[in-house]
C-alpha cells in the first residue's frame, strides 16, 4: 500500500474529464459543455472559465427548467439561474491496494440487479443514483438471505483515476465490515488497472468519513457541490 504520487490535477474537473474521456460514449455535448445521458448521471460540465455562450450551450443541452448539477465545479451560473442546492464536502484520495480475488459473498451487479440496487439506494441515500448509473463502471454487492444489503461501485473516471461511489449498507446490516470489504475490492480492481482511487463525501457524514479514513483515504481538497435551475425562458 502506498499513497498516490501521480499528477492529480485532473481531479479538479472529474466530471468534465470523465465526459470527454472514459465516459464519452455516455455523454451529450454542446460546444464546451457536456452532460451524461438521461438516467446515467445528472452531472454537467462547463469550462473553468465559462463565458455567456457556454451557459447558453448548457441551457440548450439540458432544456428549460432542467437541473444543472454542476457537481464540484466552482463556476457560478448567470443570475437568472436559480440555485437548487449547495452542499459542502471533501474529495479524498485513496491508497493503491494490491489484492487477490473478491472476498466470499461479494458479487458483481448488472442491469438485472438495478431494481434491487435502486431500492437499497432509496433506503440508504448514498448520493444521486439513476437507473443507468451502473453503466459507469463496476458495481459490487453483498447479499444476505438473497437480499442485497450492501453495495459500492465505480463512477467518475478522469484519466488515471476511478471514483468509488454509492457506498451503502442497509441499516440492519451495518457494522459487519460490508462497506469496508466492498471498497477494498474496488481498490484492488482499480489498482490492477494501474489507476488510483478517489471519492467524495459530505462534510457531515461521520460514519463514511471514519470508514474512508480507516481504509487509508486522505483529504485532497474541500469541495462544494452545487446545482442550479436553467431558466424557463
Ligand atoms: C457509511 C456506511 C456505508 C458504512 O457501512 P457499514 O457496512 O456499516 O461499514 P463497516 O461495517 O465497514 O464499518 C462500520 C463500523 O462497523 C465497524 N465494524 C466493521 N466490522 C465489524 C465487526 N466485525 N465487528 C464489530 N464492528 C465492526 C467498523 O469498525 C466501523 O466502526 P466505526 O463506524 O466506529 O468506525 C453506512 O453507514 C451507510 O450506508 N450510510 C448511508 C449511506 C452513505 O452515507 N454512504 C456514504 C456516501 S459517501
């Protein structure tokens, strides 16, 4: 296990770098702006120095009245875009972790598991998740008595990095090491590809912050997640 040393500036724009790179096949683009296909993710990317024309492109891409989920981008939308949310959080980077096969009980989740995945997400609220989010990467789960009780997966893919996301355990299955096992299994896969893991967590999520610290993740920067509504006219 060691700490990431690779250039990490791509982590300043993880959404844009994913949409222009590994996730180009899941992207819709207009000019210098981009977003994910409906149901995959709500995130949208604008350049770091957005001009009025870029906001016009994003408005055309998303449509009137739509949510522009800017993720952690510091860009400030025009005055007639109404703020929808602002949430303070942290971006953490994780150690590489070489390892063997997945622990017993860890399974890969696919399209057929989406209804169960969405049910677990609704119960645990790990963050935004849509019916096609599992297409972004590998999603792993743990079942108890045939029922999905824990999962975690890969989301943003800026060059050289993979974001671990949707880490969640049903309340009745917590404190058994499920989340730790799943994050470790993802770290092994990411490391095996020659990439580094990173993730995002809200400032007030103490249980998750403890979990990630125990697994060796350290803070790279503070972030603020923001969303705004595209004007209707
Ligand atoms: C954060 C979350 C994923 C943790 O899931 P979990 O499966 O309970 O995690 P773990 O079991 O690996 O670790 C949880 C605790 O159990 C402890 N634990 C793990 N295995 C244990 C065992 N065999 N015996 C006793 N305690 C154990 C861990 O030390 C940890 O203790 P701590 O919280 O005091 O540090 C879960 O609380 C959750 O789903 N939260 C809501 C969704 C969310 O916020 N996700 C994160 C988004 S960034």
